[in-house]
């Protein structure tokens, strides 16, 4: 519901009240209410409601702030791609991968300063069939965890860790066929295939250390089956930006169309579980999304 008492000629905050852990979202909600004379905000209870709010307010604001986790960011961003409106993020989710890469902090004060500065960058978007990806997508271990996580009633970081361990120790390789248009084809058994626009899943877990959301290219990360006793090493490499140094990992960067096919249908796009059957066609749309530039943004994230 819209708080009609506050107005801003620049930005509208769209809050997902279900996102984040209770202490964080309670603090943010109270802070938004306290600043009601300085900013405009509303709550969105669903994807459809977010779309309606943006349509109703499209001509009133220059910037739309996604106050939530990666799912909230994805929902609001997809309504802004290809327009002259900017996306901002107030990250209150558990992973916040896209927000971390673009320098957004869970601070309303800092965000208001960025809004006042009103500088922007153009960020790439990845098309996966008819789906849009801002951060990372893929098939394999991370997608299996996303599907399991979606069924949980109680969430949080440790629940995610438990599911990751459970899925890893029951993990079986899957066959994937990859074709990069005009370059090469590959058929291989993998534990994980990541399609990356930025470097990290979230929580500073860097699956594609060389990726950039502004280079007009897609990064592919292929992780071959490895001995299970090396799983702690794999985790260490994720958090030290060194996963690409493993002999079990192959990384590729391209601006060409990619076509993949696999019998495995459990994908994720920006952490959200999806089912994709048949061929998957992947393209990059360079600079398709206008994003508010934060004072913390660097090309290294």
C-alpha cells in the first residue's frame, strides 16, 4: 500500500515485506516510516503487484528502488529493462548477489545520497529463452539447492548451507551439450554449469571471478566431477575468488549466442528455481538496464 504522505520527485521504494531475516526487515521498515517526509515507498506482496505499482507510478519517478532480496531485485528490474528508468537496490535478503556487485548497502541514508547524486551505469542482461537474468543462472548443484530451498518453510543462511551439503553428497553428474555460435561445441559430464553476468552467487561466493555486468559478455563456468573429499577446497576457492584456478573448472567468455541442452531440467535464474526442457538459447543484451550508480561501485565490484 502506498504511503501518500511522503513524496519524492526522484525515487519510489518498493518494499517486499517477506524478504530478509526479521531483525533486518523490521529495522528497514521502521526507518522507511521514520523518513516518510523525505521519500516515497510502498509495499508489494507479489510479482504482479510490483508490476502494477511500477506501471501506475512510471511517469512519476526516475528511479525505482527494490527493497528486498535477489528475487525482489529480479522482479522489479525486469519491468525496467529497455526503459529510461533506473533500478536501485536496498538489499535486505540473504544472498544479495547483484546488490553486492553493484555496491549497494543496506543503508537508506547512503542510498538517499546516491539518489541525490543521480548518476547511472548501463548494465548487461542475459536472456535465457524467454527469461531474463541479472546475476547468475545455471544448472547443477546450485540449481538443485534452489529447488530444495524453495520448498522450505524456514529459510536463512544456515538452512541454505545444510541443503547445499545434502545435495552435494547425493549429487550425480549430468550430461550437457554446449554450442557457442560460430566457435565450438562441447559435450561433457558436469557437476555444475553457471551462466554468469556478475561474479558471485551472493554472500561473497565468487563463482565467476572474471565476470563483469558491463562488458557485454557472458561468462560460462563448467565444473567437472571432482572427488567429494575436495568439497571443502571447492568452498574455500569460492570465497577466495580462486575457483577458476582449479583443474576441475573451465571458464569461457563470449558475446555470441550459446545453445545448451541436457536431460536435466532443474535450472535456476537469479536464484529462483525454474524448469527448462529442450534447447536453452542464451544471449546477452549489452547495457539493457539502467542502474543507479553507488559511491561504492567499482569495476571490480
